[in-house]
């Protein structure tokens, strides 16, 4: 039943309105009171969804009553239709609208106009009530989901589930809206030149344009105080109405972590934890092509632990593994961060020195040789290393360049080991 309250000091007017409305419109409950004070007492104990309010009443007129309703959060959303018999209708209408009224009815009543107006508003208000119920149901469903979900209308967040609120550290929707009204405050995408100044429109356009591929974003979890990775998806709330969308964020942090872990396992040598031969095979052609096309310097450095087979034969493979790991630690501490260091195989290692001078590369090669020579390895004692260096030439191909650094290393071995040879 839709509940209407008539507030008028005239008993006959109240009776007439009750009769007209009740007999003409179904599923309506009409109540009436003789004053504004009585209306407030009635509303304290009963639900009211529409008020028909007389302007001229003793003690408190309709305008003062409307002002009280407007300022009270319990009643400010109840629609009010003014009833007036004033000849100066325009002045009263404007004042009523300023106080939140949605319409007015003139005395004496035209029954057809009165019924049609009430019926139209009842239909509209019922639709709004059903919409609110639907939103409440949607919110309950969304609140039980692990995804971060919010609903946006044009440029504002109009709803967000508890997971969303909790993630960003807000107790409720009102607290969120007070600090952030736009969804772009939360989601900053680096793709397609979107930056910290992006508007909702650009964000929505980006998401709609890229619906077929995942849009990944990183967000900071306020409760756990850690960065997480999400996939951001968008869907329209209404098929035929633009501007209202549901944004959903799926936490893929663990998936991404595992993915990176597997990727690292594929390119890292399990013993020494440096890059493996496969990683070098992926990296080297790109560096070679870049140096060739951009006329940049490129050098390779190949290292081989001297008499390593003797170490394995004398002390066993476990000690041999220890030597390999310590050897890699020494090199990692000495070479620049932009050098690419990989295990070539067995006791052989290779370094790509990108865009560096021969003087610098030779300097680092000698530092490696000297550091290894000076290091005291457990059980084994002193160990030495031979190194070959090659610089890229215009006539070089990928294989010929590799062959030359291998030749330089072979020459270092032939000349007595524990030395650096440049070819």
C-alpha cells in the first residue's frame, strides 16, 4: 500500500481529498491530520511516502512545516505537494518549490487533474521504490563478493561494496563520497597516455575500448599495507542508457606472483641464481640488433674457472657447486648493474656489456680475475679464472661475434690461464 498523508486544518477538505483519492487509485492508504504539529506526531510512528500540504494553517503554516521536513534527515526525501487557494499563485508556487515541493494543487479541486497528478506521482514513486529495492538487493549480493566493485553514474561513485570500501580504508559509502567522488581518483592507468590527471570519461573510454584485453592495475591495500595487482573490468548497467557502469576488480596478486616465479625459474640457473643459457639466447639477439642498428658499442666477456674438473674430481661435486656459487657472487658484486651475466654452461660464464668502452670492460675483467685469485675458497683454497673479451665489429654476425669471444677465452687458456685476452 502506498501511504499518503493529507495535512489540512479543514475537516471538509480532508474528507473530500480522502474520498477522491481512495476511490480513484488502487493500493493507496490515505490518512489525514488537521495541523503541522499533528503531522509530525503522526510521522514519528507511521511511514509516509507523499504529503499533500495546505499552506494556510494556524500556529504553523505549510511553508514552516516544509522547512522543518527539509532540514530533518528522516523526512527530507518525502515528496510534498502544496494545496493553495491563494490568488497570488505564482509567488506561493516559487516559495514552495524553494522549500522542496514537487508540485501544487489549487482549490477548488479539479477532480480529474487531482487524480491524474496523484496517480502519476504514485506510479513514479513506486518505480523509485522498486529501484531502491533492486539496488539494495544488488548491494547485498555485491557485498558477499570478494571482488572490489563499484557502480558509477556519470562522474560519481553511487555505490560500492564492502570489499571496495574496506580495501581503500572507508567505513561507509558516505565517507568515501565525502573524500572522493570520482572513480578516477582510485584508478590511475599508465597505458595510452593516461596519467594522474585523467578524468572519468577518459578512464571509461579506455576501459570500453579495451574490453577484449585485460587492463591490469596496481593498488595499495590499506588494511594489509601491501601493493596488489588487479584486473579491471567494466560493464554497462543499462543496455540502452549510457553513463552508468559497474566496475569490477579481480585480485590476481597471487597469480601474478606465481607467474613471475615460474618465469624466473625458466630464465634463472637453479644453482647460481644468475641468468641461464636460455635467458642469454633471448637477450643476446636483441642487444646485437640494437647495437648494430643504433651504432652502439657492444662487448662480450667470457669467463672459465681454471682446472674446475680437478676441483670436482678431488673434492666432489658438492664442493664444486659451492665454488660456482661463490664465483658468481664475486662477479655480481663487481660488474655494473646494466651488464647481463649468465651461465654459459658448466664452469663457463658470459657477460654482455652494453654500450661501454673497451677500457671499462677490460678494467672489470681484470678486477674479476684479481678478486677470484685473492679469494680463499673453503676446502679448495685458491682458484683462478681465465677471461676473453671481444668487441662488436661492423662485419660481425651473431655467431661470428660469439665465436670471437670464445676464441679469446681459448687463447687466455693457451697462454697460461689466470689472464684476460682481448680479440
